[in-house]
């Protein structure tokens, strides 16, 4: 009977929609939405330059006064990351250590910005910089992101030009070697 078949089809369709809703509720929408933090994997700078350590975040919870940011540093030799900067309603720059007086807050919680500028980069600043963002109650997801910074000595223009000149010079042709003394 066509009528029964149509009814069965609608029934199966209803069931599929119902299952999809269950799936969405159970797996796609967790009770607290995730926060994501993004930063470039690598940054390069010359000694003495200012480096913008970029970090952005997105969260479906509107940032409140409880939103906080931590920046930590781990040298290439390893060890535990050391927090050198904290933001929570206001910036708390490092009071001592390697980065004292060299960190400026560039963030804007409302715009999802948590970047800082590192002034006067030195070769000793090589390492991994980690940006962590907390935005209670949104604490799920992966609230950290890492950037590997490499600071290289600045090569003065005169030296770099001299190196370029030396390497681009072609050796003089050895014409004498082609001459046959017996001729
Ligand atoms: C930059 O850092 C170096 C040491 O790495 C220091 O000698 C120099 O005075 C600093 N320059 C400024 C402008 O702070
Ligand atoms: C940092 O890395 C650069 C590039 O590899 C290197 O030239 C420099 O010596 C390193 N600094 C230190 C303190 O190891």
C-alpha cells in the first residue's frame, strides 16, 4: 500500500533528523564552548629589533574582567617555561629577569588580541614563547599557542656587500694553461 510506505518513509526521516539532533547536542555543542589561541609557529628578528609576538584568540564567551593572558618563555636548551608577562584587567610586565623593561602589552581583549612587543631583541632571546589565554567560564579547547623565535646578529651593510662581492666574482680565466709550449 503506497500510503503505508509514505508513512514509513516519513517515520525514517523523522528518526534521522532526531538522531542528527542528538549527535549535535551530544558531540558538536559541548556544555562550554572552546577557546582557541593562535600565534605564528616561527618568528625571525635581527639583534636590536623590536619583535611583535602575535597572539590572537577567539571565544564564544564575551571577554570579561576575568579574562587573563600569560606569556612564558623556554630557552632552546629546554627546561620549564617561565612566565614573564601577565595580563588581567591590566598589564603586569616583568619586574626582573631577561625581559625586564622590554615587554609592551599590545593586546585588546574585546578584539581577541593578546600580543606583546619584545624590545631590543638579543641573541639570548632565542627560544619558545607561549601565549596562554583564559576566558572563564570558557576554559575548554587548547588555550595555548607556541612561537619559536630566532634572533640573528645583524650583518652590517658594508660587510654583507663585501661578502656578496667576493662570492659573485668569477675566477680569472686560466688562458695560459691552454697554450701548448711545443707550438
Ligand atoms: C639593547 O640590549 C643590549 C644588550 O643586549 C644593550 O647593550 C643595549 O644598551 C640595549 N639597547 C637599548 C636601546 O636598550
Ligand atoms: C640564536 O640563533 C641564531 C640563529 O640560529 C644564532 O646565530 C645565535 O647564535 C643563537 N643565539 C644563541 C645565544 O645561541
